[in-house]
């Protein structure tokens, strides 16, 4: 059931897992348990998943129960009715249409729940920063498991997107200060929502800033004393790699022993090789952090040569 539950909070349904779940046990109490862990769970009431997805989920569950000849627990039809109402209601509660709809994906990372307002589309408003990317989740695990590099450090993150890594670090009380940065106005507005939503009472430990790697006038001068620079899924476009590397170098150049950790999903070997070459060309050395996962993720540690 755990996988069905974590998929639910990421707006995903695996029909086969749901079928197995029902085949193993289709009792009324088992059906109710799934509803209590998903649709009726506190995480969903406080951080609602997209209502259209919720409707798909309950419909899929009912269809599988019915086609398997199971006796459907009556409460499930009440839940269907409630969810149907929410899904057809225009989103009147969310009056500010300039922001993404405030529906959340919830990520269970180590011992934290990080709930983030995200769009359904991977690219929306010309940016990839309104959904969370796998490298951001992996980087969070890495940080948690290798605490010594990050504990009580002043951290700056490049291309923070929805804020997944930063919010995880802040909820886990790892850094002394965390600066989340991005270049896209809508991403920055959404980041602000996500920070407030997850860290309402703890505003002193983080700040939010515009930092565009490609800006004509370098913006890194605004940031001093950074111990650690982070980035997740920011190596994706060969054209901007020289500017990205220049930004990393400029940030770690300002303090002795300052480091950068960059997590990347290797989608295109050539683009990643270009990134590594550019690091070397600009006088930076890097080592593989040997982060182990079945996903094509690499995390490297970068420092100044010499
Ligand atoms: C693929 S997303 C990754 C977001 C987040 N780090 C994650 O792991 O979910 C790439 C991010 O880089 C940001 N970005 C792209 N080009 C940028 C630039 N020139 N300067 C600063 N940020 C940029 C995007 O706005 C987006 O938030």
C-alpha cells in the first residue's frame, strides 16, 4: 500500500499496483484504510492534491473493485461524490490566477514531508521551474546522509525551482542560512508560496533572491561568505553551461574552502561531458560523490584548483 500512497501524493496511479492491492485483500476495512491514507489523510487536507487527479484515483479504485467482483464499501461512493464536487467547482478559492493553482505534491523524503505547489505540465510559462525534478529529491537524500558538509553552513542554491531541496534542508534544520535563487519571476513567486507554506514560522533562516547565470552584469556580487553552492537538474542546455560554470566559480571564489555540489540527471552524455570540460577549462576540479541510486543521477563536488 505504501507505494500507492506515495504515488497518490505525486498525482500518479499505477493501475497494476492497485489491482494487486485489491486482489490480495478486498475487505471493507482494507478499502477504507487506503482512503484514510490518501484522500482523507491530514497531509491531503492540509496540502490538497489536484482535485481532478483525486477524482481519477477514486474512480480507478472503484472500477478495479467492481471489475474484480468485490463488495464496495459504501463510504467510497460518498467519497466519490465529495471529490466530484471539488473537481467540477471552478477554483474560486484561488483568486490570484497569476500564480500556479495551489494544489500540492507531497514528497516524503527521509523523515520530512515537503508539500509543494506545482503545475501539471513539466514546462509551463516557458520554465521548467514549476515542477520538482528527480535530482532535487536525490540531492536532498545525499545532503541528509552526508550531513557533515552542510550542517550549520551558509548555503546558496542555483535554479531552486519549486524549492524542493532548500525546503527539505530547512525543515531538517541543516543549514545556518539558505539562499534560494532562480531567474524566472513566476518561479520566484511560486517559491515564496512554497516557503511560506512549509516554513511559516521560520523566516529568519532563509532568503529568496534573483540570480540569473546569464545576466549581462554579474549578480553574484550580492552574495558573500557562501560555504556551499548547490544545484539540482541545472545542467540541461549546452548554450548556457559556460555562464553557469562562471556563476559557480564566482560564488566559491569568495571564501576559502567553499564547495559546490551539483546533482544531475544524465539525460544527454554530451551535455554532461561539456559541463565537466567547462569546469576544468575554468580552473575548477571535481570529484564524483559516489551517490548510489538506480536512477541515472550523478552528484559531484566542485572546488577551486590548487
Ligand atoms: C529543471 S529545473 C530544476 C529545479 C529544481 N532545482 C529541482 O531540482 O526541482 C531548472 C531550474 O533552473 C532555472 N534556470 C534556468 N535557466 C536559468 C538561468 N539562466 N539562471 C538562473 N536559473 C535558471 C529554472 O528557472 C528552473 O527553476
